């Protein structure tokens, strides 16, 4: 074999070797998968699937993330939310309570637990869960604020009975600049 042919063969073999090319881990966001292709973060995939109204697929993605990361606050809360969307209230409650045990300062888990509790008829406990979420976000989240308002109204309405809930009110003007709220019977 001629020397130039040997050099060409060595160069070709060196180019084909796995010496830290694209398939080597680069320490970036993606970890190499079993086939050498990068895996995407299961939480991101799950969040996108939830946004696309695919909770069953999202739950599977969250499960994969939990398998890689372990059952942390993010994966537990995400799996609880997916189960809530699927109507699996018992599973959702267990996962969300585990998430709260892992981190009591995670407002989304408190809010979603409140939703589960409202769905299961435990209004007073739901109001407390929403109150905690509201305090954690300093009242800045409109959805949490609305959930708290509805839970308190439902809880307080239950104290007065069904007649008070369905009663309509109207605003009536009295004199100049004085208003009274009267029952519209």
C-alpha cells in the first residue's frame, strides 16, 4: 500500500471514530438516550401535552421524568395535575399531598389540591388549601384568587342554606348618592 493511501485510510478511520462527536454527551440540557439520540425532559413534554389536552400522554411523560429524576415536587405535582384532569381524584389527591409534603411552599400543588377537594365536596378544606396557595403567591395569581373566592362563597353559602344561595339582589338608589342593597323578592 502506498503511503498516501495509508494516510487517506487513517484519516477516514479517524473521521468515523467516536472521539467526542455529536453523539457524545455534551453536558447540555439533553441526556443521551438508549439509541444515542438525546432525550427531552419529560416534564417539558408532559406540560406541552397537558396544554394540548392530552393528559393520558402527559401522565406517561411525567412518569418517565419521575423515573429519571425521582419523585420530586415537580413530578409529583405534575402527575397529580394529570390525574386530576383525567378525573382520577383519589390518585390526584394522594400525589398532590405527597408533593406538598416534599415542599409546602409550592403554590400550584396547594391550588390543585384545592380543586380536588372542591370536586369531592370538601369545601372548607378546599378553601383552606386555596388560602395557602393565595398566600404563597401574595395574591398575584388571578386564578388562585378566583378559586379562593368561589370556595369561600360556596363554603359560606352552605352555612346559610340553599335559599340564600339562589336569592337575587338588586342595587337601589336612595336619595342623592346613597345606595341600599335590597332583596328582589
